[in-house]
């Protein structure tokens, strides 16, 4: 990138024409040269949709996603080769990286870090790509190597949009993260350590906007009592252990006023699951869904196939709609609540 400074002396239209040919990695690399280069990169008004910070073993990983398709991973290496023996887990501070590797779908690029901390890298990324100070934290190990306070200091000034516990993330690590980051909007759980919700009912009652639990690989053994504890507006659950009778019992509880914050519940099943609609609707007062609501739902959710839809009402008059739908990967029971 030795041509960076000559580029800054070109007319504005020529500068933009050259920079429009840069990918995300080249643009960040260019912006490191000077404040003028950073302002020029920012003036392109490019955006990214998502930033994830992943404190892994020995390495810090930042992932950026654009339009849910273009992914760039930034891996930050410690200043010295890792020679310490069995560090006390949970006590290692976030370091100022010595070098950075950028990963895309097509290539790997290594370059030296010009003295920026991880926090400064995060701020650079959101500045260049006009992203709001908003990120997700992704935890993937049984216990975290890095000190949670150090992680919290690294993202100071950012809003934590979501906490994700996936791959091999352990229960103790997740509980510590919840205590360290009390304010967040969404929680995504997909780790084998979370197969039994009885062990983390305090997480189910978290007052968050959305709670997403599981893939079928998790083999989530969730009970009706567990579902009734959930205190989120959006609830997504994937579990082969939820029966038609359990859904029926849940609907009867909902009619009486359970899960008062819930606006959208989506329970996913494997594609070969067959719903017994008579069992699910047994003892309920319902009627076929209104066509205008069905159209609004299909457009908003981009549904592939609706197999059936029914209007239902709580005892206080709040209206809802039950939807049975499917796509190539799953079948779903959905309950939508109308304000």
C-alpha cells in the first residue's frame, strides 16, 4: 500500500474511483496510514451489518459481516510467542497485538499492528464502515482464558447487542459473561453444555428482547415449565423433544396470560416432523386466520410454505395467530401476538 499518500493527492473523483475498487481488508489497511486516509475511506459511506468479538484461547478474533454474505475475520496475535505454561484461566488481560491476520473467503493477509489496541481496532472498523457502536460477543470455549473485566474494558463505549454461547462454551463461562455484561439485547445458546435448561433457568428469565436456544445437534431437552419461565419478546427454540401435547398445554397457559412479554415464538422441528393439528388445537377457541393478517405475515417473515394458520385470543382480549409452516430445512410451530 505504498501508493497511499500519492493517492491522497489525486482529485477527489479519482480518489473515490480508486478506493471503490478496494475490498474491506484493503480499505482498513489504507485507513491506517493517516487521519486523512481514514476520512477518505469513511467518505465512501460503506457499511457492515454485524461485528462479533470472540476471545478465543490465546487469540482475539473480530468478525465483520456485510449483507449476511461477505465475511472478514480479523485475528490478533499476542506480542510475544505464547510461552507461558498453564496460565490461570480467566485472568489473562487483553493484549495489544503484535500482528494481524485478515481472513476472507478468498485469501489471508498478514500485516503488522501499528500499535493499536483491540479496542482501537474495533473503533477503526466502525468508523471506516459507518457502523454504530454496537457489537456481539461470541464465547466458544469451556472456560475463558481472558479476564472478563479486560474484555469489558475492551468494548467500553460499545453497546453489546448479543451474547452467543456456542461450540464448546461452558456453563461457568456463560454465567460469568452474563454477570460481566448485564445489558444486552439478545442471547443465542447452542453449546452441548446447555442441553438441560433446568441447569440455567436464571438465563431463561433474563429480560432480553430475543432468546434463541439450540440446534438439533444440541438435543435440547426443554420442558413446558422451562418455556413458561422465558421472559423475552422473541423466543426461538429448536428441540425434537417438544410434543404436540406440550404445545397444546402451552397455548392454554398463554391464553391465561403466561409469557406476557412474548410477541413472537418460533419452535423449530426437523423437516420430517408431522404436526397433529387436532391435538395442538384441542380444547381451544380458534378460527381460520384472517387473510389480510396471513398476507402481512408471509411478507414480513418471507415464509416458504404455510401449512395452516389460526386466530386465537387471550382471556384479556389480546389477539394472536398460530402458524404451521415449513421450509427445506425445518418445520415450525409459530405463535404471533398482536399488540
